[in-house]
C-alpha cells in the first residue's frame, strides 16, 4: 500500500495488529526485518522505517486515521440498532503497551465502557517511564494514546487498584472482567554488602525519575552494573544527565551481552566504557553512608555446559572503582501490592502471574493477565501482541455462551522456506537510510527524528520481493469471497463496480426469482422419468 501511495490505508492496515506504529517505529527490535526474505539477498526491507514514516505522517495530519469500530447488530424490539455497542464494563489495570492495546481492541469491537486504571500520573507505562526521551519523545506516546481515547476508552491516572480501590469494589460497580498489565516496574538488588548506601539505585527507578524530569543529579562518576538494553539506557541517560565518566560492568563477554549490538555501539559513541567479565562483590560507603566505590570480582564463566545461567567467579581477582553513584540493572521485578488480595490468582517463583498461555485467563476466571506481568521483561511489541489476545479472551468471556478457545485463530504461522527461493528478477536498489529531520543536542533529551522521505519510501518499498503477496487473476476469480474470510488482516474486500451488469438477486427477492425455475425444473424431471419408464 505504501508503494502505491495509499498511506492512510496502509496505516489503517497496520493498526489492525498494532495500535502503536509510531512508538514501535522508534523502539522496536525489528524481528520482522530479521525474517525478511530480502535479507537473504542483500539487506532486509526497512520495514520499521516505512512504518515510522507512515505513523508520523498520520500524526502530522489534521485528520488522524482512527480505526472504525465493529459495532455489533443488537436487536431492540425486533429492529437492528447500529448505534449501540457492548455495554459490559471492563477494567484494564496498567496503562502500558499491553493494557492500552487490550483497551484499543475492545473499543474496536464495540465496547462502550472500557476503563484503564494507571497508578502513575501519565499513561504509557515503561514506554513513558522506562525509555529515554531522546529515543522516544513523550509527544509521540501522547499522539498514539489520543487515538485510543478518541475510540472511547477512559483512562484514569493516579489510581492504584489494590490500594485506592479494590477488585471487589470494581465488581460491585459492575465490572465484568479485568485485564492486569502492571508491567515489571520494580528493580532488583544485587545482594552484596553495602548496596543500601546512599547513591545506589535500580535502573528502573533511575530511568523513571530521569524520564519525568529530563534531569537527575547523577554526579560525575557513575557505574552501571548490568549488560542488557536497560543497562545501556541507564548508562546513556547518565551521560545525558551530565556524568563525565560512565562505566558499565557486566558478567558476560562482549559476544554474550544481552544488549543489542546497535545499542552498545550508541553507548560507546556517547563515551560509555564497557567492561566485560566482572560481577559486583561489595559497595564501599564513606563515613556518611554515601557510595564511595564499588568492588568487582572476575567472572570466569557465565553459563554452564547446558547454557543455564550459572556464573563462576575468581574471588581473588578484583578491582575497585571509585564513583559517586551506582545504578543496578540486573533485572526487573513485578510489584503487585494489594492488587491480588482476595483473588485466586497464583504466582510463579519469579512473581509473574500464572495463566493459560493461549487465553491468558488466570485461576480467577474474570481476571486475565498480559505483558511483563505474565512473561517477565520483554519488548513492547510482545506486550502489544498479548494485549490484542487479551481483548479477544475478555470479549469471549463476558459474552454468554462463548468459548475462550473454540473457533479462535491460533495464529500459527509457517515461515517461508528461504533455502529454496527462485528469483527471476528484482529491484536492485540499495536499502534506504533515514535522515535526521532536525538538529538537536547529541547529549540532550530531544530526538533528531530520523525519518525516510516520501521518495525514499517509494524506493524502499520497491525493493520488496512480494513473498507475502497474492495476485488475483481477474479472469479466474469467481467471486466466491472465501479469500475475504481467510485474510488475517482483513485486507481483501469484494465489491461490484458495475452492479447494473449483475443478475444476482437480494436475499429477500431470491425466492421470487427461483420459484418459477423450481416449478419448471420439477415438471422437466417428471417428464424425464415418464420417458424413461416408457423406454423400459
């Protein structure tokens, strides 16, 4: 669609699976590009950058593309009333990507009373409070959420369910189902002496406060403990907050680090020093209880022979690093508070909620769960996917005589066999690289908004091999319409361009048209039978 310049239709198609195309355009880990067939030839299609272009074009338009609601036909006194939708009340707990996605797709199904409860001052969850502003500006998040509000979803911020209001109180108010998507907004400590010192904090807490204020008194010398993408964010934010010497220490060697390669490269460009193969042993405090230094011990092995996490240290090989602040990025925790009190919801050892992996229903039938609270920390797109599935489950749960599983799309896909591809011809253009659309301070908190131009989008989309496309031969299509029911993206529609040429009858007129033929046919059959008997 983008290749054809059908931009509004393209963004509408994207939102059938993802209500946050602009957000993902900035922070997605691009697994679709890893699977792109074009990548077996030269470089994958810049799928993420094309979607980012489409999403920002939609944001900048005076009229946004707001998905049409699928309003059910409700019979009122024998007459179809198209103005109404489902009146069942649904509560979403947590306004992160999973919760907001669930609310989005419930609203799209025609639910009129979907309320999102968020304990923070603003919606967005870790999108807002965990991702630095120079990677994802809050205005982009707000623009995406504006569409969800326009679809009729109510978002109540500053309300902590389990503290300000309980699930039983919400049930008394008429809520029929609950979707818990509280995320993993707690940080883990290292369990070493001295970590209670003033100046030691978790990466989650640090990023949260820095995101709110776009500033933090971090000091000049900072040590980040951890080697994942969150640790990279903490290190880079420290630089953006004014730290002069930022050092990362992680257990893994460079090729084992969980952080993505491009994230590490960006940290190095910001002046962060990455030290691999070291684990924390002790945090040294001064006489006032303030961080003075951190002692590291050499990690000689991170994983065992079965690649299970089982670090082994050389306790005698140590180094001491002086610093003013230590940021621990060694894992995230799920903090339930009083949310689950009085429920049958069960928890795993890592504090994630136990639920069915297909329906996301917990042991408490009216409680469903999704996002990091179910899987542990993952990417935004994983939470978005679970949000949509959660909406499907809740819709089936609150409607009478419905099954959570029967007739449900299992979303099972088989990847194209890229080892047996025959290419006759293809566009040989090179992958397009987005350009910065504005100048910003490289150590500030503003995004330079790297976007493809419209001309680049035309070139990039022409590189697509079309391995997921189906071309309909109009001379062979009989208009059966089966393709419209099978297409996962509702991208195929049939319409009569010349209705005057059609001999088809409306449903209520079919009997009038068919009856004379039926009578004529019956006489013909009887006549044939009599002739057959006579011949015998």
